[in-house]
């Protein structure tokens, strides 16, 4: 038996490899502390869970749902976007619920990329952007995200030929993995670039509600002209600690939304209705849980920053998202440095090259481990550093 060439060419998914390494060590009886995966450890708020339990008992919710989602959940998204960002959306034409935003992120390339087309993709960036482009037969053109440019792509450096062949562009702010944020002036440049080159823009925005020190990230759709060119992907996962529930949304340009809905309708039958109704509860009821979660994450962020800097690593204070992006000492690759940390301390961090070649020289740490594990992991790292293990 032979698998397809696209599967043969597919690199192993980063977090599957990390999970396997963790499991191998745990089977040997070692206590492994993972700062690798951005999966919130704080439980879903109780009022959302209670709503799911009630709805799961209703026979009407045991049948096939619709691909385009319940009217009520799309209306709740409309209300939330208007209240949170001041963005007006048409419930029936500009909102599409997703089985987790990753589903939409992975499928949207098939709506706009034909074989030989180019997608402009940030590097470092979420691996699915490049992989989905490859699955659709397209070619990724990597836009470097560097410290010098605030981890924003320099659109003026995109070659004319790449821009001519490009059909879509990915952006992602607050950013994974760097923790960088973007403001209106950058989004305005993106809109101008997209209109000039007839490119659709996909903004991956699941971290807008995870922010610190009073900062409030904006939506790409707040910028004039963004609705003409853009689709924004959002999620309940990080906002309400619902990663395992698998519900997200795509909102924005009606033609783009329709293309994704048509593709999606041929592959799935939608989100279980009980989950959709619980998701409405999340958007419409007590939002204080978001501030409460962020206070926990900010405390963890601050403790981690202190230790990483004492280790001699450069790390910018992130204003949003769940990650710290730390530059490692010269003389090491990201993979080697992450392996040294794991071997010496039993602490798992993510090598920056897992997000692309411009991630070389960095490691990513997540603030989503339990407080006791974070404190133990930091203690291990600090002891290793003081013993001379962290390098110069």
C-alpha cells in the first residue's frame, strides 16, 4: 500500500511529537512538566458546563445539526462582536460556526488556492497555515517575523512575483508563537496591500480575549475596508477555556464565508447542538470569568519572565496570548536547547523551529500549566541555570 504524495511530504505535527516525548518519560516514572502546549488548565466556567448538561438531555439536540449552525448561536456571535469590537455583522451572510477554529483554518485554503497559487504566510507561525496551503496544491511564501520589525511582516519586502501569484494571506494577532500584537495602522497596511494585489486576508484571532495589564486587542474587521477582503477566525477555546469542546467561528466577508460554508457542508454535519447552546451561554452570560482567567495567566507570565531573564534569555513582555517567546544563547539550535532543558530538568519547552525556519534561535513557553507545576518547573530551570547549564 502507498499513501498519497501529500501525506509522504507532510512533516510530523509538532505537538504530536512533543506529546509522545512527554508520554515516554512519564512511562519511565519521571515527572515531566510541560510548558509546551497552549491548552488552558483552568476549567470551563461552571455556568457553561451546566448549560451543556441541561441541553444534552433534550431529545431535539440528539439529531444532526446544520452545517451553518443554529440561528441563535450566529445571533449571539453578532451581538458579541458588536459589543466587543463595534463590528456589525449579518447573521445569515457573515457568520459561520466551526468545529473549532482549526477546522476553518485548515479548510479555507481549499476555497481560494488552486495548484500553483501562492499563499503569504507568517514565519514563525501556526503550522496549519503552510500545511493547508500544501494540501490545496499551493505554495507558501514565507513572510519573516523578526524582533526588529516587532514580529510584524514587512509587506514592502514581499517580492512582486510572489504578490502577483498570491491568492491569500495569513496574519495572526495577538500572535502565536511570539506573543506580539498589532494595531490599526498595521491592519490598514494589510487592507491596502490586499486590495492592490487582489488577495483575500485570513486573520486568525483566537487570543483577543487573553490580554494583560489592561490591554485590549482589536479585531482586524474594525479597520475600514477589512470586510471587503477579510475573514476572521475566532474561537471559544482560549476565551472561555473550552479547547476540548471544539467550537469556533469564521466572520467577515460574505463571499469568503459562503465559499467556506459550501466546502464545509460537503465534509461535516456541523457542531452538536448542545455544544452550540452552551456556547451561547458563554457569550451572553457573565464575562467576568475572562478577567479572572487573565489575572491567573498574568501572574504566571510575570513569574516566568523573572526566571527566564535571570537565566540570561531575552524575552519581551507579552501584552496578550498565552506564550513567552525567549531568545536562546548563541551557539545552540532551538531544538538542541529545548532537548538540553528536557534532559537536564524534565521541563518541556517548544523549539522555535517548530513554527518555521525564522523561529530558529527561540523557544516558546506556555502559561497554561497549573500553578504548582509552573513553580516547580521554574525552580528546576533556575537551579539548572545557576549550575551553569543554561549557557551564555
